[in-house]
C-alpha cells in the first residue's frame, strides 16, 4: 500500500498546501499595502474531497468552489508564476471586500492581514503536528514485535 493513498495523509497535505498558499497571498497583500486601488485577495475556505468519491468527482465543478489539490500525474511540470501554481494546485485566489478603503482606493488592512497570517501559521503547524504523529503511528505499526 502506498502511503500517499491514505486519505488522512492526503487531507493533511492538502491543508498544508492550502495554508502555505494563504500565507503567500497574505504576504502579497501586505506588500501592496500602499499600492493605489489594490484589493486584497484570499482563498475560499478549505474543503477536503477525496478524488473519485461522491457525485462531483467527474471534473465538473460548475458553481461549486473546490479548494483541494487534484492529483493528475506526478511527472507533470508545474508552471512558474505564482498564479499558475495556485491554479494547478486547485487553489483559486479570490478578491475579498475590504472593510477599510483609503483615499487612493487601497483596501488592505494590516491588522486583518496579520491576524489572517497568524491563523494560517497556527493551522499549518497543527497540520504538520498531525502529519508527524500519523507517520510515527504508521512506523510503529509497521515494526515487527520486539523491535
């Protein structure tokens, strides 16, 4: 059995990818805090879907927003620009309305971005912890008796 086929580990990898991409978008928002007319971006909330399960697995996404990595083939080359990488991972950045707008039209709030980045960091670290614990349990279970 391949370790990558375990749904729990796939879900944890998907969460780590989601939160690392969310951190990147937060850093991009903060970098553009003084750009006139800039509107901050964020990802839709994380949802896990097991590929091949349920009615939405046929590739038809319609109006449903799915934020999960779709695994197609490990040998596929990834695009180079961050927007294409996010799209290839199934993560679609979306504009979100800002609650504060400066006179030049910028809607980035540093306080909101810092809170969002702290939340993403804590969730990422929790996912890493669960992933490490799961791997430890798998290693313990695979050892022979008395080892």
